[in-house]
């Protein structure tokens, strides 16, 4: 609750000191930054409580409605996310940000035809937007439209040959649809080792573990057991990452949760100032 009070006080300060047009821009930037950090730290209830407090203080806006839907989506509450985003979508069905979020939610609910229709509508006006193509690829891969997914992967790699998500979906298709595990597993391992996208690395680990289970590997052999232990350890490390912002230089910093002890401090890796934790 202290963090929520702090953000509201910060927004009040902007309102009292700045002109009207500037107020809204600054307020939206602060709110977005706050909610996104709660989501990255998996503090979904805190994010929703923050939005409740912000809306009570400053009224609902399209931004707070969108962030609420996005928070429900990231927390895995897809039904609540869909109900919430549909309210905004009914008012503004052509907003690309809303269309994209709705498509992601529909995909997560395995409503692939609806999701594909939504993403295709975005690609009509922006056919080279990587984010749209990635989602289309995800929809096609998960709905087992292998040929279509491979064509989309080719489109993405023609635009960005190093795109990790395209290589990720190519590996999944090789692994589960084309029975070609060697290059697929190698690609997933490279993603796990090199990516800075924690969500993508976790997905790669989960799919590898799932594949090993499907193969009926003997989990008791030392080699397999060691490999699985390494994957599970990596997954635990990724899940324990915490994001904080330096109040001096505004840099977003990553730390392991076990390294952060309430009442102590860490040094900013950018400006070297001390940051007292949870104060």
C-alpha cells in the first residue's frame, strides 16, 4: 500500500506544478511505468490494487482500463482479461493496441480462429510489423497449422534474421511436428543460454521438459538427471528475478530476489548511488 500511496502523491505533485496538457502525459507515463514494474515482478494483485486506487483518485481512463486488462492477461486470468478488454473494444474496435491485446487473450484461451482474424486485420495496414507476425506465428504453431507457421517464420526472418521468437517457434515445430529433435533442442538451448527475454527462456525450458517426458526418457540416469537439474535450476533463477528502479538515474535494475533484504541497500549498477530497499 505504501507504494500505491507514493505513486498517487507523485502524480498529485505533477498536477499541482505543471500545465494541464503536460499533466496527463506525465501522469500516464508514471502510471504505466508503475504497473509494468509490478507485472514484471509478478505482483499482479498490487498492480490491480494500484489501478483501483488511481481510478478512485483520478477517475477511469482508457489507459487504466487497458492496463487492467493487460494485468489480468499477464497474471493468467484470461477470462477476466477478455471480459475487461471487450468493454474497451466495443467502444474503440480499431485501436491497434486493443486489437493486439484482445488477439493475445483469445490465443491464450485457444480461440485461434478469432485470434487469427484479429491479427490479420492489423497486418492489412502494417504487414511488416514484427510483433503482429510473431503473434500470427504463435497462433498458427499452436493450432498446428505447420505450413502456415513456417511461411510466417520465413517472413519474420526475412525482416530480422536474428529474431529469437521466430527461431523459438521454428524449433518447436521441428521438435513436435517434424520429428527433427537435434537442431530443435540445440536452438532451444541457445535461446536459454543467450536470451535476455526471461519469459522466452522459461517457455523454452518448459517445452524441453515436456518433450523429454513425451519421449519417456529414463530420468534416473546421471546424464539425463543432471541435464534436467540444470534446466530446473535455470527456471528457478529466472523466476526469482526482481526489477527495481534507481530513484536517482531512473535506470531499471535486475536483481535476484535472494540478494534483496528489506532494510538494507544495493548500489545502482549505472550511477553507483545507494538504493535503500522497500523504503
